[in-house]
């Protein structure tokens, strides 16, 4: 995976590196920029307060595309026709399975970022890399993608959405990050928890003592204790997304959405 990291840095410095929206990508973008951003606004589709939801355009943080080292505050689609060999899109994933398939949930009737970029980049032979957390592991993305759809679903709790199954994506998880940064071997050991550990994963890491000490020190000092993202949600009253709560006043919503 070190080679994949090298490709990303090369695209950032020498061509175009597009950083699509998503919670994982928001953290990556902070590292690439070397400064804090409003991460909770770097979303479009999201799972929040127990439902599928979409953050309204007016509440979103502007996306960032790097061109030859310089960050550009433009929508990724603005540079689509300029992309060439070596350029990369970082695309958030909604699910992942043990086969390496990535699922991307889409509430847009025209497929959002996937609808805009996937075929165009595949036709040109360009790389799409999917940074995705292991907490999003499901048994089969291929099976899940056969269900759903903005017009196919019946009653829902939250937004209507479909899913694309990407079988040829380059996936980058916590395991890859640890192996790339520290040169150690990492295994997904357990998932879940409570009391603030909801959505967490437990990893077992193996390697030389010096590398292990460096890895553990980094996790304890840089990762542990980081505050969770605050919730950012568009008012249902003014939201235009097809959803069971669309158009409802705050007082009409269930308590878990208020």
C-alpha cells in the first residue's frame, strides 16, 4: 500500500487530486492541507441520528481539489474534462466487504459523485481510491446493491437511496494506513462497543519492537480521545431530498431527529 500512498502524493503535487465529500475524506483533507476544516460540513449523503440523510448544499464545506500542489476550492466536476494520466479521485465509501467490494449509497437520482465520475474515469483509465473505515464492513456489497433505489423502495425511515457495487476499486482502510505509516502488519480483530466506542474497531498489530512502539505511541497520542464529529443536519422542512421526513416541521419530527 506504500505504492498507493506514493501515487496519491504524486497526483497532489504534479497533477489533479480530487477529494470527494465524506467524513473519512474530511479527515484526510485536513492532513493534506495541514490545517483544520469544518469536517461536519464536508458531507453530502450521510448516515446521521439513525437515518439516511443528505446535508443541504447551503450547509456544506466547499470541496477541495489539488492541482500541482495548490488547493482549489472548486466542485470536482469543474475539472473533470481536464483530468489526465496520473490524476486521482478519493471517493468515500458507504460499505465494504471481505472480498474488497465497495458500496456507495446514492440518494441523488443521477448518482451523485459516482454518476458524474465513475464511467468517465474508467473510460480514461484513471484511478479512483476509496478510503473507507472497517466499521462499514458488511457480509456482501454485491447482495446489498441488489436492493434499494430512490424509486424502488416502499416505506422508509429516512432518505430513499440506492447503492452501487464497485468491484474494481482500490480500497484503503485503517489496516492499510497502519501498514503504510509504520511498516507493521495489522489485523481487524473486533468491531463495535458502547459508551463512546460505538462504530469502533479493535486491531491487532504485529511487527518489530521499534516500529510497534512508534505505532502505539502515535495511536495513543494522536488518535485516542479525538472528539466525535458534531451532527450537521439540514432542516427537514426545507430539504428537497425524497425522504419520509421531507417537509416536516421540527415539532413533527421524532425525538431522535430533533
